[in-house]
C-alpha cells in the first residue's frame, strides 16, 4: 500500500493559493512574491487587489463560476497587477471540490508568462483582452461564446474589431500579431 503524500502550500515550489469565495485564505511565498507582497499581506484579502481593474475581477469570476465545477481543472490567461501597479500576463489553473459552489473552496496555481505586455494590449478593453487570449488558445467563436456567456455573433464581432484595430486580415494573423508583440 502506498502512503498518501501531504504537502503544505509553503512546500510547493510554484505560486499556489487556497481561496474561499475569492478570498485568499493561504498562499505560499512564491505566490506572494510573484505579486510583490509578503504572504502576510495577502492572507484574508480579496483577489480583487491583484487585478488591474475591478471589472477584470468580476469578468473573470463570472467565467470561472460557469466553468469550474467541483473536481474539474480550469485555466485561463489574464493580465494581473503587482503591488507596484506593474501589470503582467499570468496563466491560472484552478480546481474546486464543491459541485454546487466553485468558489466555496478552490486551489489555484499562477504561472507568470513571458508574453510581453504592450501599449497596444493595454489599450484593449478587458473583454477584448479576454477574447484575444481565448482566440490565442485556439478556441473557436462558438467555444468562446459558451465560455464567456456571449453569443457567437458577438464574439465574431469582437474578433473582427480586434483584427481591424491592429491591422491584420484574419484570426491566424491576429494570433501571430498577439504572440509576437515586442515589450513595451
């Protein structure tokens, strides 16, 4: 018989956080350091302080609420903000164990991304950045619509406006543009 391994968050070498109802209940030093805080400054505070704007916090919560059923792993890519106000891209993986309330108790892993944050991407609205990151993940308009709670036609309109705003002809060129942006 194999004994179950147990680790505390402090033992895990990647940015990890445990939250209840989007309140940080515990995190490791790697998570706190990613955002420029000490662990003690984050425990028992809202995740909202780590977002560039409250609208981003609300939009992300709506998306996760619909796609994080108990036991499932869900991920997205988003812009977060550090203690100094500097913004950066993160990939976030999360798992909830409560089938009826995905935010009741969840564990999240934050992975900083090397994707540059440019003046052009900063000028996009939160919804446009959300659509753009989902397009970059290779998701279709139908899948994106289901994920973010919009109609397929609305998603297609967002994609078209994004492509026009950066001067590309289609989604493939939009993804290539997005992934090749130089640092700001």
